[in-house]
């Protein structure tokens, strides 16, 4: 048994609005990060996720889940960042089947340079989106989710 037509349409419209907000923000971040730091949004996300870990590393499957990419896409992305010496990989000392991905000093330095750009572009994109009646409720919801409890 499905939703009534009006409820289904409201949900679909909400999803389209969320997708539009995401696409707008990601596009602006992609352009700014690439132009100013030579990073894609996905590359920035990988560096950011790893840099937030206590030991600057995660297993590949954990990283894949954290950045919401497939295993193969994560591997290709890590390969590119490793070629640029921004990441390194090594075998888990307690489980030789596990591979850790670790952000290098060069990766942390590039992330530190890119973070102000990321934060400023994200903030500006959200401010613009808040001016649009259809996206304003989503921006408000994001602000509420981000508040500490």
C-alpha cells in the first residue's frame, strides 16, 4: 500500500529540492577547490575524513563508507591521492587482510590550505540557498542538525 498521490508528490518534490541544493553546493565547491587547490570535492572529503581520525587513518572499507563512494571508486580516488603523495596505504599490523589509508603530512598541509576555501564557499552557497523559498527550509534544517546537543 503506497502513499496517497499528494503525499507521494510532496515527498518526491522534497527529494528533488534536496538534490538541487546538494548539486548547487557541490558544483560551487568543486569549482573553487579545483581552481584554488587542485582538489575535487571527493578528494577534499577523503583528506578531511582521514585528518579527523585520531591516527589519521582508516581501513579502506571504512573510508568508502565515510565518503559514500563504492569500493572501486574509493580505490581509484585513493590511488590518485597516493600518486600525489597526499595519502599512503599500509597493511594492518594485526590483520594482514586489512589495508589502512593514511593522510600524509603533505595531505594535511593541502587540507589546511583548502579548508578555509571549502568553508567559505559552503557558507556562501548556503546563504544563497536560504534566500530561495523552496530551499530555505532545508538550509534551516541543516543548521539545526549541525548544532551541538
